[in-house]
C-alpha cells in the first residue's frame, strides 16, 4: 500500500491533540525536564497520579547530558544508587561513596522509563506564568518555545493541576514569576527567593533534600531550584541530590493527593 502523506499528518495531529487535551487537567504539572523533574514524574506516575511535564527545549535532560564541562560522565553518591537501580542505569564504583554513570545512558534511560511508567512529556513548551486563585497556584500558562524565542505576540494556553513543581534548575523560573506577584509571601527566610550560593558539593547535596518543599501554596521546588530558592549552595556535576529530590517531592505529593 502506498504511504499517504495526509494520513501521516492526520495520525500525528490526532495523537498529539488527544495527548494535549488529556493533560489539560492533572494532579501534578512539572516544569523542567532535568533529572529532578523526570524522576519526580516517574515516581508520581508509579503512584498512580496523573502527571505531566513541560520542557522548554527540544531535548529532555537539562544539565545532565554534559556531565561536568562537557565530559559526559556523571558522579552519583552511594545514597542515590537505589534510584539508578530502579531505572536500570548502569554505574561503576570510582572510589568509596563515588560512583559514575554514562550521562547519555542516564538521561535516555530516565526519560524512557518515566514515560513508560505513565509520565506525559511535552517538549518545546515554555511555562511563562501560573494559574493563580487567591493565595494558591493551580496550574500553568504555557506557550510554544519558538513563540517565546521569536518574541511573537501570541497569547498562551492554560493547564490546571492540583500541584505544580518547579524543577527549572538554577533559573527557578516558576518561583520567580510567583515571587513577583505575591509580594514577599514565599515560605523562605526572606519571603523572597533567597538565592543560590557558591559551590559546596557536600553541603549542597544535603540541602537539596531539605529544601525540597512547598514554597507557596500549590507550588513545590525540587532539584537545583530548591537550593536556588531557599539559599542553598550549588553542587556541580554530582547528581545524587537531584535524583533523591525528585523522589522526595513525588512521595510528599503522593501523600497529599
Ligand atoms: O537544570 P536542570 O538539569 O535541573 P535539575 O533537575 O538538575 C540540575 C543539574 O542539571 C545541574 C546541577 C547538579 O547537579 O546543578 O545543573 O535541577 O533542568 C532544568 C530544565 O528546565 C527547563 C530547562 O530547559 C532545563 O531542561 N526549563 C527552564 N525554564 C523553563 C523550563 C520554563 N520556563 N518552561 C519549561 N522548561
């Protein structure tokens, strides 16, 4: 049978339309497809929650692809090995408590396993604002990334979710939007974004977990965004904290949902 271009187009449009309309209302909407966001999405999907993830770029994986300074290997400490094992990512011991994994295998496997568990990912979609009801975040305002990049004047669309998770890394983009609008009412020490501190890997990895919290009703932070919001240091290319933070936010939310 000759392949028909219109059937190909119709198949893509039908399937995408269905995926998009299915995800207009979810339990959790995650912003940012780095390691913490993907892991959060996986554990929420595993817990039977309806969860969607929006990523600005064409590719998922955030800062994980590049390892450290484009050396595409990542370091993971012992505490996070169970997560690598859950996903089936291979690792090797380097020395006591230091393990390495191939960054490409890590991103590809995290993504594949999370999607198969039920996480829906929309790539090339930028979150530009939140849906807010007095005193609570209740969803996201989204647009195509190329619209944002070209500066075209195109109005966005809106999705509703019971909770939002900001996993946008150093940028803390969702928290920044909310901070501008709620006048010092974030649950940080200052009521505003406390700001990321300089490199201190050991401290940062512990802080990331402690800072994986609800920063405003309906809005959680995880991964590097947690430290950038609550004033923790950065940690560079050690990824255990990112993975554990994604797991933590998923478990906390699964309890509340
Ligand atoms: O930065 P990123 O990988 O976040 P993470 O999960 O991991 C941090 C580490 O990669 C590394 C580190 C530690 O070990 O410090 O930096 O905390 O991924 C963040 C993702 O969010 C996307 C961005 O393109 C990236 O893929 N993103 C940022 N802003 C938006 C967004 C937005 N407004 N809408 C959609 N996606």
